[in-house]
C-alpha cells in the first residue's frame, strides 16, 4: 500500500505481509493496489478518528479499556523488535524520521530482556575475528 497523509506530507511505501495482503484482498477486492488500503463500506477511506472509534468499540465489546490507534503502532514496533528486526528497519516501517521516536515505541517484554542477558551466558560459538575489540583490549593488558 501507499500512505499519502503522513504528518510531514510525505508519500511512502509500506510493505504488507502476505497474510495481511491476502486478507485485505479477500475483504475488499483491489485493496492494496490503491492509495487507500482501508475503506469504509461507503468506499471512503478510514481516517484516524474512524479507526479510534472502531478500536474503542471493539475494546468495549471485549470488556477491555479503550486504546487509541497509537497502541497499534507501539505493538507493531514492539513485536518487530522482539522478533529481532533491525532498529533501522523498524524506524523506516514506522515512518519515523528520528530513531529516538522509534525507540520510544519499542517495548520489550521481561522474557525478551531475560533472553537477551542469557546470550552472555551462552558459550562462544567461534573465536573473535582478528581485530575484534576483545583482541584489542586483551593486547592492551599484556606485558612485553
């Protein structure tokens, strides 16, 4: 799909997962081939206020507290981060100009933090390549 109504007035391409593209195509034949990916029953595009109303309705029906559209952005960025996507890729996909904005959107679960620290407990799979910072530091502490 394409987004044309970014805050900065930029046009940007947003790739879709195959599953999402197939779902959009099934729900609205031709979806994903136009500038407006999501359309209301009357053919007009969804606006942020429509999405907010829809999310509030779904949350109410599920007995959950309401959340706005930005919750979806936080979830999107967080899930990509927890699956190991590069921060710079998440930044581009989220349409953020500033990496700090992206980092504010990424929230890691406690399990992900535990898994990250366990990486330091794992045995090294290979020796550090020549010129690695470890080799450089080790050389600094040897006496000749």
